[in-house]
């Protein structure tokens, strides 16, 4: 097998493992609460410890890979994630589980952006859409199967197996990664001050967001996290204009295309993933499904990207990523708006399926093209940090969406009765659809990428080896 194919296979398996783990723990939380004798706050931190380290360290993981070798750092990230999964399975207390989940997030933050840049480094620019489409399909498949596998494993065995399942995958993946092609950007020396500032800044922001609903948005710790984190991010921006080897050259954001793609990434994840959790709870609390049943009945939504993402990647090679992203986000807005119109305490499940399919199709049309678009607006030597930035915005957008839309849900409705839940969910879905509609408009502000123009002039792509260069800005 040629080395690029080993790279594709290794990267897809790695990102599948990470993507699956994002949601696999959700359905096991009630069992974990009983087994480890913890309360709601302990369960929140079981989720948030992973989310926080994942979101905060994505930029650092990408920067380290650019400088010291992406394959090398990917091997380290997989090893850390695998070891932390075993530690999570053996955790004797909720504190030990939270600590192990935080280390899992560190491994995930290293792995996720490097799978994108490694695939891009071995793929000619004219075929990147299809390659990243397969990557997006893998992400979608992992996200779709996570709740189902988590529910099935918890029902059939014990909660520990939602973590043990990662261990044989990680062990088998390590020798496979040795066959992948090494790459780096030659970005120069690491910027320690930049790493510290952006890590601390993102930590403060994400900490404030995940604590806002439970502790109050005006509490000292939440305001301190949000304001302090924001100031540190501003300080990071100022420092990067003076650093000899900046961690994230701000010249990236002078590109109208990169800025528009980044805002689109933030808004879309905020609008979409902020309501997936609420809909999952609706399927269980109002419609009466078990955790496994809720995962299965949500598959028309969560599994659709596994089918549509490769198609979207192929289309983005020919039509340009901007149009496909706009279509995908618009479909998500339509699907979520449809759900908002259908939700009620007595809604038949069959009435939700068309909305699930539309939203899921839109998600598949977003995953790969937005990644291709982001890399297309970045110079080849900055692809790693562009990937890290995009993935960091994705995670922050998800956390922000859960916080904001959760607040909307609580303000308008609540958990008291099926009627209250439906009222709150309808309000949250409506706000989500508005956010997604705005996101679809933002991406259209980006200029068309160079491959789309060439595709209209030339019926067949010429083979162009080497790293990607920026498209039109």
C-alpha cells in the first residue's frame, strides 16, 4: 500500500476514535452517577473536563505538530488519549475520572488538527475535497455511533467499557501511524509566550461558558473567567504582532476569506451542536426512549453526514467550497426551523424524520468543505495553524451554543413537564435556526477560491504536486 493510503487510513481511524468519544459518555452518565456516588456537578465536570482541555489546547497541538513533525505528535497524541482512556475505565472515584477525562482532552486536542494537515500534506490540491470528504464522513460516523455504542455498551456491560473500547483501537493504531508520511511546516521556533497566553485565555473563556448556566452569568467566577480570558486573548493578539516567530500570524485574518470561514465555523457549531443535546434529552424525557433508543432514533440526523460528507467533498472540488458550505448551513437552518415547528409533547416520531434528514444532510455538506475552505485561504506553511484555529473555533462554538441555547431553553421553558420542555426546546430551536441563517450569509462574504474558477475553465484537473497555496483573498 502506498504511504499516502497508510496516512489516510491512520488519520481516519484516529479521528473516528476521537469523534466517537465526544458523545459516547453522554448516555452512561446516569450509571456513572450511581456507581461513583456523585451528584450533578460531578457529572458536569466529567463532560466539561474533556471539553475544556480539548478546546483550549487545539492551537497548541497544531503548532507543536508544525514544528516538530505532525506524525510524531500524532503518535504522542494517540498514546496519551489511549492511556487516559484506560485510566478513565479504572477510575475509583469521580475525581480520578475527571482528571483522566482532562488528559483525554489533551490527547484529542493534539490528534484532531493534525489528522487534517497530514491528509492535506499527502493529497494534491485538486483532490483535497474528496479526501477531506472522507475525513468528514469519518467524523460524522464517529459522532453518530458514539451515543448508540455508549448506550449499547452500558446496557450490556458496564460504564467502564465506554472507555476500554478505545484501548485496543489506540494500540492497533500506533504501529499503523509509523507507516504514515511525516510532514512539518518549517514554522521555526516555538513561541512559548504565545502558547501560554492563548492557552490561559481560551481556558478562561471556556471555563466561564461551561459554568455560566449552573453558577449564574453574573457570578464572580464566571465573569472573572470570561473577562480575564478575553483580556488574555487580546494580549495574545498584541504579542503575536511583535513575536519573532508568532504562533498564529495575524496576517491570516487579513484574508477576508479566512475570516469569513472562521466566523462561519464558530456560528454553525454554536447553532447546530447547541441543540443536539436538548433534542437527545427530548427523545428520552418526553418521548420516553431509553438512552440506546434515543441514539438509534437520532440516527437520521447524526448518521446522515457519513453519507453526504464524501459527496460534499467531491462537489467542493468542482464547484468551490464556499457554495457547498453555504448550502450545507442553509439546509441545517431549514431542518432546525422545521423541528421548531413540529416539536410538541405529543409529536409522532415519524414527523421528526424529514427535519432530521435535512439537518443531517446539511451537516454533511458542512464538515469537509469548511475544512477545505479554511485551508484554501491559508498559505501552505500556515495550514497547520489554520487547522488548529478552525478546530478551536469549532469547540468554542459548541460550548458557546450549549451555554446560550441552554439559557434560552431555561428562560422560556424547563424540565418540569413535557409541555414546559417542548416550549423551551421550541424557543432554543428557533434561535438556533436564526444563528445558522446568519452563518449561511457570512460565508457568502468570502471570495471564491481559486479551484472553483479553474474548474469552470478546465473540464479536468491537472495533477499538481506539493503543498496547497492560498486561494483568492
